């Protein structure tokens, strides 16, 4: 990697990280103590500003630091929406007070987060949300409901969108908040899915209170915050594999943390269709010479490799310091197409046996779980239809879809 405009080279960054780890890593530290050191050093989030646990390095050096941390086999920062969504949004849009209060505890894992955007009547049309926040002295009083929130039952705080002005068009009356979750006005209930898991929650607000200084950006300026969050969300990565043969207190606690965080997501590989199982299943069940099956497998492989190359191109753009762009929608739509094609091929290979669940069924019920989990990927993180609209309007430059709510106060928009 060439030298950056700031005069920093990849080799010098690698050397600095390697030396710092050699001087500070001790496997018998607690995970919190180790992350405190990371946060103080700036190597926790090297591309973030120095004031917020970073080094202010160009985006390309984030991967360099991660590679060196992996090579040294040391735990990194926490996984999940706190680091991937909330902290970047606070850096981009939050007040210094919010950054001071919440970024470091997020980096060290002291606090956890959930995302509170979707509502029963406002999923794809997020700007149609109706949860209400009313100013009450030095606080905002919140009422309403959110849905499809992962981790809400255990989160300390939520990244919340609520309507604060009903007399302006729908995109202008939304405010983004940091919501303290552990209060009597917040009720979390798990949702039972058709695949038997309960990964998501519905959240009810009954006069929940949000401090006035917990507004992100300004009142009524929540829509740009929402769009920035969704751009980050569409590039959320799956959990990377943990190293094997590790020891020490820090790693024990890191593995325990990962196990707890990953539990609600354990069916996500099935949601993605498990294309990695297709060829071995075709061979095992004697369908690998079926011409139609072979053709459908070839289509799946074509889709998978195309998406992989597109993801690598997007990763290179991020490494170069570019902001998330419409390629997130392309990748999200591609993942949905891959999952559907994989489920189709699994069904062709398995036949009626693919309808059976339980320990004596194919792959102990994995094929059945694929069939009932894949539909979720077309909904989560923005429906396929929404991704197509984004691609049409922002990439292809096609006219926007008609919206009868444009320019009129939200209270006059027909809802429900």
C-alpha cells in the first residue's frame, strides 16, 4: 500500500501496531482492561478521530490494523450495532456531549445497543413512523411501538427514531434519539418466528422518558440520521470466526461475549440459503448428474461469485475512505437473490424429504430451516422492493415513484 496524503505508510502503521501489542497485550487481563488499553491507544478504531478512541488515519488503514491484530491473535472491539451503527452515527451527527458519554463505553463493551426504527405500520416506508415524542420540560415523553429489534431485551440503550412534529411533511418531523432502555416506560416482548427462533422483539413505549440532551443532531433532523444509519446497516458483516486454541482471561470473556451476542443470529446462515451445502448435497443424494439440477447450481454459483466481487469492490471503496453508497443496496438485493436460488436448488435436490425436520431428517433439519428462513432476507434491512427503488432512482437516475404525502403535513397523511 502506498503512502497516504498524511505521510503515513502501511508499513509504519503495521510496525506501530505490532510494537504496541507486544508492549501491552497480556492474556490474563480482563476483556474490559484490554479494551480500555485499546481505546486509550487509538488502535481500537484507528480511522476514527483521535478524541474518540482513534488515530484519525485514512480509511485504507483500518484493514491494515485489523490484519495486524488478527495476526497477533488479540481480541478486538465488541461486535454488533453499537460499533457498526451507533458509534459511527454519533461521530457523524452527535453532539460532543453524546460522544463523550457514549462512544468510549461502546468501544470497551461497557454498554450495549439496539436499533429502534421499524414499526408495525412503517417498515419499508420508514418515514411514515408514528411513535411520538413530545417535549416535557428537560425531557421528551415517548409513546408508541417498534418492531423487529434484535437485542432489545438486553440492550442498555437504543438508537431511536420518533415523530416530534406532525405539522410538517413526514420526512421533516422525525427526530433521532439515544433512548435509555432500562426504565419502566419501556416494555420488550420477544417475537416467535415461523422457523421456531425468537431473534427479534417488539418494543412498547408508555411515557418513556428521553433526556433533552439525548437528541442526535437537531429536533426534526432525524431523517438524514436514519439514511446514514441504513447505509451503514446494509454493509453489516457477519461475525468473523474466532481463533482456535486461545487461552487466558481476556479470550475466555471474549468468547462468552460472542456466544451471547451470536445466539439470536444462529439461524442466519440458513437465512442466507447455505449455498455452501448445495454441491455436497447433490452428490450425496445422487442428483449431481441431473442436467436441470446442474444448470440451477451453475446459476447459483454465478450469482454467488458476482456478489462476492461486488462486495470486494465495495470493501475497497470503504478502505479508500469513501462513504457507504448505493452499492449497499446492490449487495443487499444480490444476497436475497442468492438465498432464494439456493433454497430453490436445495428443494430440487431434496424433494419431499426437504419438508422433514428433526434429528433424523436431512442434515438434522437444516434443509427445512433453510426453506422457512430464506424469506426473511428479502425483508430484513430493507425489502427487495425498496432496494430496487433505491437502485432505480439513485443509480440509474429514473424518476421517483409518486408519493401523495409529499409537501403535506404528516397529520393529514392517511395511515394504517
